[in-house]
C-alpha cells in the first residue's frame, strides 16, 4: 500500500466540490467552466530532486543506471494499463496542436486529470472504471453476473496478474506475461544484466527472481527475496503492486517502480518500532476475533531517498512511503517492508503542509503541525497496513479483505491505516517510547494532513478515505469550526476517543468482509460540509503536490 493520506500527509486535488462517486458518469463536469488546464498545471510545484549518490561504488552505479531504464519500462506498461489504446489517444491530442494539453496528457499518463477527479481535459468521456484492465464497456453488475454463472473462470478473471478481454460472448483472462510480453522481456533483460553485475547476494537473488516473474506471472518467490534484501544501499520495488487504478473491481495490479538509496542511520533509528507490531495488534480496540496474529512480524523499515519512479508511481499525487508486498501469503510468512521516501516527504512538508497549517487550525494549534509527526505518521501508517484483518472467512468461505470489499477495499484500507497509525502512536506514548506531552502535535498534524488528502477528490482512495475521517471525527467532537477565527479548533480528549471509535468500526467492517456495510459507511461520512469547502478553497496559492524531476543517470 502506498501512503498518500495523513500518514503520508500528501497532497491532493484542489477540487472544492464533491466529486461524483466512482461509477457515476462525470462527463457533465469534464468541461465545467471552473476547470482551467493551465491552473491545473500550476498546482504541481516542480522540484529538482538531487539525491546524494556520491557514496555509490562503480558497480552500484552501473546497477542503478540499468534499474533506471527498467523503471522507465514500467511507465510504458502502465500507460497501457490506464488506457489500452493510449497511443491513438495521445496521437489525437497531439493532432489538436495544443502543447499544454499534450504536456498534461504526458503528466497524467492519459487525458484524465489526476488532480481534478479524473476530469477529461481533451474532450468528453469519463475514464473507464476498469481502465485498461477490462473491456471499456464492462460494468460491475455484468462482471458479477458473469462470475456467478462461470465460477470456474473466477480465479483467472479476478487474478491480480491478468487482463480481461471479450471473446465473443465470453470473457477471457490474458496473463500479464502475454499481454505485455515485449516490454516485460526488455525489463527482465535489464534486471538480469544488473543481477550479473552486482556482487550483493541478496540483490542478485531478488533481481534474478523478479526477472523470471515478469515472464511467468509468479511473483511469490521474488516477493520473499525482496523482503530479504540486505547489505546494499540499493532498495528497489519494481513490478505489479497497487490496485488503485482498477476502480471496477479493485483487484488488478499496476506496474510501477520505486528506485531508492537507503539511509542506514535513519532506518536504524526507526527500526525499533517494528518490534512492537505484535503488541500493537493486541492493543487494537476490537474483539479478539478481529485481531490478526497470523501475519509475519518481521517488517523491515527503510528510510531512503528516491532517485527514480516508474509506472503507477509517476502520475498524479506523489507517494512518500509504501508498504509492500500486498500478497497476503508473503505477509503471513514474513510481514511487509515499509519504505519512507525522505526526500519526497521533506519537499512536501516544506512546500505544502507547513504553509497549509494556519489555514486549517486556529493560530495556537497551527503551530503544532510539525515535521516530526509527518514522518512518524508516515511510518505508523505503513506499519498499520500490516495489522488488522487480512485473510478472513465470509459465509464459510475463505477469502481476503481486498477480495471481499472489492472496489471499496482501497479507500477503507487507507483510512484504516491513517487512523490506526495515529492510534499506534498513542500506544507508543503510553509505553513511553514517544513523549505523551506531544499529543497536541500529533492531532494537529493529523487534521492538517487529512485536509491535504481531501484535496485529492473522492475519486482517489486516499481522498475518499480522508473525507470519511473528517465527517466521522467532526461528528464525534474531535474538532469544531470556530466561526470567528474561520478555522478549526481541536478537542484533544474527544479526538483520541473519536480515533478509537472510528478504528473499531473500520476493523469490524473489514473483519466481516461487509461490502454493503462499507459502502453505506463511506456514503454516510465521506461528505464535506461548508466549512471544509471554505478551508480547501482558501488553499489556492499553495501547491497541491510536487512534480519531482530526477536525473536520467547517476
């Protein structure tokens, strides 16, 4: 899972009105008069990212440069995953002769603006819910009905590693290794070349196994090998991971890459918290049946500087941390690795979160928004993805939370990690690991970060989840609108109680695999009121996100 919400404290769209829920046709808003393409471009602050690479050996430099090329191939594949006909779509934009539209197309990997609830800026037409993973005319209802009538095909059609196509009146699953054979073959070759160069045994093993996985669609062994990377500054996650792009069924993984260089000292400073995972699980405010002690609790932590992104990691809001792999089998065997992208986080704090705080909170509380709790929030958000329900049983059938909640899974999971992350920081305060006197800083940074995420718009899993947190916590009295100040004022005691109650409700929904209950829960609370709209509208001069520019070679 990627962090783009509180724990990530990332940024989001500057959409000041409620976006249509996923599944609604947004054509009517695509050409709305308040939409300004030049203004949308300006919402991204271009930042030259200059990571320190001076310590790399010649061998490591060769490996990194090959992995930069492989990362770029992930972008090639992801363009097709967003829009199976992207070459024709891009050519049509280019023929219009509008340089700005073409630039924005390339930024967004398609004609749907990531920072405006996927509005199409080159003409009419909503982005298909299934993106390029399914036939563009396939509806969720039709897919559900087909799966019910053809249970023997369900595993292949809902696999994270297949594309669904029509075959007459039938649906057919095409493995990723077949659908994207040519670019995956090139990527595998680059990984094998890098593996041949490196003398680090763990990196060699991972790259070799991941190259094989590209051509076989079996990622399990390479995921285990990735968890075991050690004694190398090169930390790379590359392959099909997140399912955010699949808004139809929430199952298809998108290709991406995070190429980073690890900071051993910073990583060691935070690594102590992974030893508390079992205690955090035990401390969850739910019945024992909802607690999950089946997952592995190794969960290595890395603080790293990103030097290249690829695929799903490039367009739209930038990730500042990730928690991978998502495969429940790997999590049960080894846990999951948490990687914080320190240079991306720092740029976002300086350019966005810090100047946003006084627009959200009354003066005395705005000063409590601090970088320390941006980083701790990020870390504990990622740790929390490894806690709570994972593999579950629904109506006597074994499944996973993701499979049971389908298109609702991502937003609820991101919101859960936000809230559980804060809950676990409070737990560490109770244990004396973090100063309890800093609770006001935690809550202030949390609320400011939630507002940043709500700027994503509700087409984003993180933005939708943040809006739900806002509605629920405000109803609990965690914060209130101060009309005279035109800002919010936090009630620390009610904030803590509200986090507990919200976390309990979300874990129960996940543990029960309650799809309809989750839809109703999100619909009830993910609603922005007038004060929230006013605050978001006041942020026009603050960048929505950053556009990092990385060197092509180290």
